[in-house]
């Protein structure tokens, strides 16, 4: 929870400084960079989930060589896939950025944003492999400490360089240098913590990783449509200022989902390991307890933001910028609260190996979300922007269905004294 919450907290505190030094247009382009780097989530979702699953299963079977092979294969996939995606982003921004994102301002700034985004995407693909490996081994503390330190350094470096050079060039160079340092630190720590002897990227065993990752990539597409494409739509249809307001409101509202999702992410490798080690394990008990805790915490955060959000925005960014932001904040909070209800089913299904259903659900929800958002923005402007995230959240609740069916079969088997017959996807 510290790892996931630390960066939004730092950015929250530093946003007035960044807005002051960069201005609304340049700040909006930085948010465009963040949204574009988010497209890497398509690959992260698949490769990261497959790495966590392979490493946790290897730990459950006490087979360390399986974990090392999974990391090397994931590195090979990240190197090629990340490089390909980075090249695609560079080409789109450099060749068509002016036509697609003309409302974002200067063509030079748009091209600069594309170059920086391409480089950051590539670095973060490799970074994600080592983070996932540590989480698969349930070394959450090690992963969190590196992430917290690097995110703190990133914000401090970004704030510092804007003092003498209040422009995007200086900001992007600082962000890229810190990302490279973070990658090096995670490489060293993952090698030591997991006892990895060879970290050369490899494509051997790719089929095993891809079997799980391909559905994760579908889920990643859905996640990108939910969390990235909407910002691209706001920027292209409404301009840099509206994108800045939408991003600020999202920074607050997403905490309703992000805080609980971060804390409960430990469920995924735990369930995966327990299902492999052959010991006694109550999946129903884990699900019941975590869903109750998740509901209480997410509801508490949502109520705080709805009641105190407008006052907080006035104090944070000033009345002029707070007014349009406060209009969409309550609707975004509601959307993220609904999405938070899905946190536990999502992680439990991943631990069970049900990533195909997760991926298809996320893809469907993301597609509907983009259509809903485009129509809402076209009719209502910025006020309609939260419609996409609301549609995604509601449709994602479909993940509750297979989990409920699993527990119903499990209960029926207990009553009849017969063993539970798992779904094919439940099997490793």
C-alpha cells in the first residue's frame, strides 16, 4: 500500500509547484506523457502477471530453477516487445502527432513528449519484470522499498530541475535518468533476493510464459482503454487544459481503488503458491475476509473524497482551477468505488489461473468504456469524461460470476462428500 500510494501522494503535494513552473499547457503535455507511457500497461499486464504466476508456482513447488528461467524469458519478451512498442509510439508522435493531438499545443512539444514516452516505455518494460519476480516470490517489502525511494527521487529531481529550467526538456531528462537508476537497483536486488545466477534475456520457454501472458495482454488492452485512452480522448477533443483538470481529478479519485488494490495484490501470488504446495487452504476464507476489508476501506476513502474533495481542491490548486475539476470529481469517485468492489475477485481469479476470463472481461469493458466516453464528451464536454470509467467499472463486476460459481460447486461437493472438480482454467 505504501508502494502504490507513495507516488500519488508526492505528486499531489508537488502539483501546485509543477503547475506554477510549467503552466497549464506544459503540465497538460506531461500528463499526455504519463498517459502514453501507460500504453506499456498492455505488455506489463501480460508479462508481469505471467512472471508472478511462474515464480510463485516455482516457489510452491520448491523449484528455484523454474523461477530463474521464467525471469530470463520474461526479460527476453520485454526487451523485444518493449522495443517494438517504443518504436511504434515514436513513429506515431513524430509522423502524426500534429494531426492527432493538434489541440495539445506546439508540435515541437508533442514530438518531444513522444520521444520521452518511447524511451520510458522501454525502460519500464524491463523494470516490470524484476518487480513482478520479487512479488511472485512474495518479497513485497524489497520491491516496495526500491519503488518508494525511486519515486521520491523522481519527484525531487523533477521539482529541482524546473527551478532553473522551467521547461519539458529538463523535466523529461530527469524522469528518464531516475527510471534507469531504478531499473539498475531492481536488477541488483532481485538477483540477490531470489538467488538468480543468470539474468541474460532468453526466449527459451517462451511458449509457457506466453500461454499465460497472452490473456494478460488482452486484459492490458482493456486496462489501457480504461486508464489511458480516456486521457488521450480528453486531450485530443478538449485540449491541454481540460486534460490537466481531468488528470488532477483522477489523481484523487483513483485512490479509492488503488489503495485497496495495492494492499490486496498479495492475494495473487499467495493463492497461486498455496494451490501448488498441496497443503490445506481455504480459498473461501481468504476471499470472504479480504472482500469485507476491501469494502470498508474503499467506502471510507470514497466518502472522504466526496465530502471534502471540493475544499481540498480549492486549497490545493486554487479556486479557478478547482471549479472545473470539482465538477467531475464525485462521478470519478463513484466509478472507482464500483471498480474497487472487483479487486478481490480479480486477484483470486489470477491466482487460480483464470486469466482468460479476466482478459476477455477487461477487453470488453475497455472497449465499451471508450465508446461511452467519446459519446459523453461529444455531448457534455468535460463533465461527460467520467462516463468511460463508470462503464468500465460496472462491466468489470462480471468477474464476480465465475468465482461465485466456483464456491457454489465447492459447497455442493462438500455436502455430497465428493471432490471439487475444478475448471480447466483452474489447472496450472
